C-alpha cells in the first residue's frame, strides 16, 4: 500500500474527529450561555450595563471642564455631606475677611445639619499660585479620587516664594480647616472684630452673627491684605463669584485615595 496515501487518510480521519469534537463543544457552550441568560441569578460583571452607567458621569465631567476652560462658568465646588481638599503654592489677596459660622451641610439623604462650626473666608481680590482640588468618592465600595488642577503644579512642599497665575477675585471658602505651610503675612487686620461688621467686597459674609468671631480690616474696605505660603484647606464649599479661567485645566479620575495632584 502507498505509505503517502495511508498517511493522508489518517490525517483526514483525525481532522474529522477533531471537527466532530469541536462542533459538540461549540453546541455545549451555546447551550450553557442560553441557560445562563434565562437564569435570573446574576453571575459575573455586566460590563455593558457598567459602561452605560459611567457615560453620564463622563459627559458631566467633560462639560464642566469645557465650561471652566472657556471661562463661561461661575465656579462653585461642593460635595454633599463630604469635605474636599484645596491646595495651592500660595495665595496673595486684599480685602480679606473671615468669620466663624455654622452653615447647613447637606447629607446624602437630602437633609441638612447645622451643627458643624466652620470658618468662612473671603478675598475681594486674590491670586492663586496654582490650584489642586481633590474629591474622594467611593463607587461600589471601591475608592476613587477626582483631581482638578490648573495653573502651575502645586508641590507637596511649598516654595520659598511664589508667583500667582490664577485670578481668584471674589473667592470664598467654607472650611473646617485652613492652614499655611510657610510664613503668613497679614496687614491692617483686626482680630476679634464682630462677625457682622466684617465685609468682603462691600458685603457681609454669609452666616455672620452679631458678637461672633471675625477677622476684619483696620484700613477700611479692601484695606487688609494677606499672603499665605502653601495654602491647604479642608473645605465644604469654595466659590468664585465671577467666571473662573484656569490655565492648563485638567480633570482626572484615579483609583485609590489620592493626597496630592
């Protein structure tokens, strides 16, 4: 018998056997998939639904970034019932004022509480040396951080001197903690002024009560000035009354609990 013919038949028989096994395997897999599809018990991750759930968030972040970059939005950052972090290499401002108040803090269930004392700080005219905003969020038990940056890079160790590159006039921060990592210079400031007498840009600060603690100006409206090296604020609200233009704006979402930008 021709050995080449025998080898050819043997190869054909093996291919036919493999084809039969493959067809059966494919049929078995298809049957399992149909059975699982009909089974109401969820198994694994529904990637399609998960992706659809992320679409509105991504669109919202993109729209916010576009509006801020074009200076078309009066910026007001707040997270319901949760503080966020604002840092900068420095702040230089005039018309500075601060009071202690107890603002309404929203809870995730839609209610509000007024039992947390905070400092409300305002600048009639101010410049920031870069900006880093960090919001922590948990999605399905997994921690994420939203990072908003603009202007020069904010360093963990503030520089000995700084140059501002972001206009932050009419800036107001509602914070449980506000500190500087370097020297702070205050001029024409009155420590202990009645809160209702403290004005910023000609207006009293929200939540001011007669006899409450205030830090005002001895030089008349806009007469006080402040220079902070290495601003760090744990805030519940930060608002710029005018349009905010951030040079080199970046919005990023990263896994984990970020502490720096």
